[in-house]
C-alpha cells in the first residue's frame, strides 16, 4: 500500500478526472431548469447525479486497471472532489440563468443605451460620430468624394439616456438635414460610433422651394450672419416683398448686371449651382460673411417679377423672436425637474411662503403666484397665499405630488 500523501494525490487526480463530466452535466441542468422554469434543482439531487455519473466512469477505469480503485483513502478524496465540482458548477449555472435575459431579440438589442463612459458631466449628453468610411446604398448613385468626406467627419451631441434605436433615428435625421441626403442608414454601437451608408441628394434647390413659391436671385448688400431659412423683407422702388432666404454667398461677390455676378458664381451657396462631385450642403450649415453678393430668395409668384425688374433692391432681416420659456423648461427637464400648476387651498391658504416652508419642507420652488388676476414672478418669502390663488412650482415629480396634496 502506498503512503498516505501519495494516496491523497491519487484520489485528487481521480476526482478531477472523473468529475469533469458530472460538473458539466450539473451546470447544464442548473442553467436550463432555472432559465425555463425559474426553479433551482436541490443540491442533494445534483450530488447524487454527479456521483452516479462518476461511478460509471470509475467502473470503466477499473476495467482497464483494477488497482486504480484500490484503497479507501483515494476513493474518499475522489468523492469529495466530485461533490465539490458538481455543486460549484450547478451553483454557477443557476446564477447565470437568473441574470441571463429571458428573451434575446433585435428589439432588446436596440433598446440598449450608450456606454456610461461617453456621458458628459454637464447636460447628460453623449458625442456621436461617424466611424470609418461612408458606404453607398444599393440602387442610388454613389456619393461624391467631397460629400463622402464631409459626412465621414460629421459628429453631433445626442441625449445619452435614449435607446440606441432612437439614437440611430435621430443621427440619421441629423445627417439627412445637414447634407440634404436622399437616404441614410445608421448602425450605432455602445461607444457612440456610427456606421453610415448614404445616398446623395436627388434634387437641388427646387426641393427646398415651398409649394406656390418661386426662387429668385438678387444682387444686394448682404448682412453678416445671414443664413438660409431667415425671414427677410426686400425693399424695391415699388414697395417691399416678404421672402425666405434659400442661398447666401460664402464670400464677398462683385456684382455687375442685375441677376449675374460675373465669374464668381461658385461663391454663391445656392444649391442649384453645385456639381455632382460636390453636392450642396444644407442651407442651415452656411452663413453669409457680409458685403455685396447674390442672395437666393423664395417669394410668392406674384412678387417674383417685382424682384426681377428691381434695379437695386435692399434687404432687411426680420426678427423671429425667441421663446426663452421653452429653453427654461428644457433645462428643468434635463435636471430631472418638472413644472406644475396648482390652485391654492387647504393648509397653505392664508400662509406666507416663508411660514409654510415650501422650499425646506416640500423641496419645491415657487416660480410665480397669481393673486387677484395679477401674476407675481419669483415671489419673495413674505408673499401670502390666499384660497383660489394659482401658482407654478418646480421640483421633482415625487416632491410636486407631495406638495400638491397639501396645497390643494
């Protein structure tokens, strides 16, 4: 009989040799049963199954060499090793089945979000850019070299908390609007890298002229910063014409006769003067540098002749105005806050904002209070609330819900 240390080593060897198959079977059973039924197989059953399978293997080994199983020490060690391997494999299979998605589909993959490493600390947005070269789309003309390079260099910022499928749609919309592409397909990975295939524009300026309008080019003094899409008023000797800018000059252009600009036609950003190898960029991506130049305008049919016959029209840019309130609401939403309107009643009627402790007690901020038909913005703490007053408050959804129960 061999020494005890040798018997222990032989038993360890036999346990590892005969325990691999039982451990694999235990992992498969643990994973399969837990994944499809949600039930965990008892450990005793796993041990019995593992020992049975190992016994069969040990019997096969004994057929070739009976001395393999001679000695109780080595058999005991082998049994302990087999039991440990089967229990460990079963536990790992059961654990993996508990965390494995129940249904793996293309939709589930598209619902994933970008990696948290890409999220910017301010605003919660992520930078999305084109990866590699831009491919062509079958059935469409190929992209020109210049347009392909500009699309490949495109990058933009998108909300990082949106699913990847929604980000792909938004990125494709940005590309389509930026370069006036006929078709775009985008595949986005979790690192914010987009594989893009695109088709060049199928039409030029006429695609952007609204129905019932005409495109007219006039030579005039162009204000700095004028961009396609701006609303302007063109003054002529016979009156004024309302128009929308379609194309602007990218550099000062000398003017000669009406309706022409000499040999520098290529300086105009009007899309109908671009070549196939250099498709036009979107009107939104260019701004006039100012000075003498040609501007392409969209005007009503009845006004087209007036502009064409005018000798020296002048151009006035019309202010659109800004909606700061929507920008403020957007900032609130990005910060996880909401704005809600309440009618004052309950315990707050007759109390001031300071006495009620609105900010300290309810974690909301009152933006405005309407009393006797007049609005007071950014009310101070001494402002007293009366029954029937209206107020706007900002805070988290749960804080506003709690505050609404008290104020009403």
